[in-house]
């Protein structure tokens, strides 16, 4: 089930992962301030209202070493 970008940002913030909108383009880039993991871009053409497909949620979990099932519970 897709989640809105706003909910994804709030859940990732609990893990210390920050997100930023690019100045050019429509992707939202997530990164860990300590350098843990690699930056992970997610297309967000409708800003914070964008519904993020499950494939990107799984990808962000893989990129930062998060447990997918626990993360999905935090999304609500």
C-alpha cells in the first residue's frame, strides 16, 4: 500500500535520516548525516502529497539497513 511522502519523511526522521528536495527536478533525496548508507532518491512529482509506491519504500529500507516490516508499522 503506498504511503504519502510526508509520512515517509516523518518515519525516516525517527531514524535520523534526512530528506531534501532537489533544486532542479522532482526527486526527494534521503541521506543519513553520518554517511551511513548511500543517498536514496525518490520521485515526488506532487511534492509532499505524492504517494510513494512500495518498491521505493523497500528500496529506502535496503539503502539504510532498516527492517521493512517495522518501518511499515511506523508509517501507519
